[in-house]
């Protein structure tokens, strides 16, 4: 998946580089002209429909561009038979715009997930839902926030490496069969974007980030998240799922250097 992000990023740099530069120097708020160019770069000439059954909840103005809270949801009843299997999350003015791709399963029920993302400047969050047959659906929300992708860093490398991959996971109780249950996942990781500069050398600090998290419940796939550097430091996912029985909720995360981290939580009913 890291290679896929790299290929997509290369396309977007060529396609929207000038637009991003113009926006950074000219606009004090989100620029709606960025998305059509980016949409073409990522999805070519595929038709995309604006819908209201995919929803984005977020503050109109965030306190920090480095940690912007968002909640994504899909209203299955309002979708009227449209079943989203994959959800792409973008911040259209970020240097690397895709923050994550969510691969969904029926066990999630009415999909709802909270996370934290980065903003380099005022922008639109775009969610693109894809069905099994490749149909695309779009939701958008404008957010004002800045400074979350680049800047200067001064870190203790040994401490960062020692802490990376520590996972906290929890499932709210009581848990009932067939009833939506909330799970929380948090992994300690610096999530370096590759765009930050070292305070001493002034050179770019190499990217170092979680690039994938697999969630499994009772031995069956629940959700896979392809994580991008637009996801904030210490990645956090809070989501609901519908257990059919007691079992273990397992999470396996990998980073762009090939390291693997895992945790499991016993769910009792």
C-alpha cells in the first residue's frame, strides 16, 4: 500500500503542484478549485455523485492543524441500497492529500469512525465512497486549520523509536450480540510526513509512519485502514461494530519500515 500512496502522490504533485502553490500564496480560506484537478488525478474520468448519506462531522475552525478531530459516517438507510465497500479520505490542500483509505465490511453496520488528521492550510475534507461495482459517491466539508504537515522538528530519536508501536485498545461495555459496540484504538507513533525539517541540519527528516492497520474480530476481517501521513501523530480510530458472539478484537499495524505491532482485546458477552 505504501507504493500505491507513492504512485498516487507522484500523480498529484504533477497535476496540482501549481494550484497548491497558488492557493498557499493567495487564499486565506479553502480553495474549491483544487478538488476537480485532484479528482481527475486520482479517479481519472470516473463519474462521481455528491450525496448526503456520507457525512463528515468536524469543527469549522480547528485549534491545531496537527490534530484536527473528524468523524466519518455512512447512513445505510439513507443510502437506499448503495453499499460502500471502500472509503477514501482526502484533505485536498495537503501536500500529500490522501489521509487514509478504509476497507469496510458488513460487520461494521452503519459505519461511524472518529479519527484525527492533519491540515497544512485551510481546506476541504473529501470522502469518496466506492461500491463493489466501482460507483463513486462524494461528501465534502470545509475546515479552517493550518501548519500540520511541515515545519521544524527536534526529537529524541532513541525515545521515538522505543515508544513507537505501543497500542492501547478498548471496547465499551456492556456488549450485546447484534448491537453496535464501540471500540477505540490508539497507537503511539510520530507519523513523520517526510516534509518536516530538522532544526539543526535544516534538511528534511525521512518519513516514518504507520501505513496499515488490520482489525479482525473472531478470526474474521472487520476493517482495514491504509494509513497515510495526513493521519495525525499517534493514530487514533474510534469505531462501531456489531458482534455476533464473544471473541477477540485483534489489531495488527505495520509501518513504512516494515515493523509490525499487534494487540488484542477479549470481548465478553
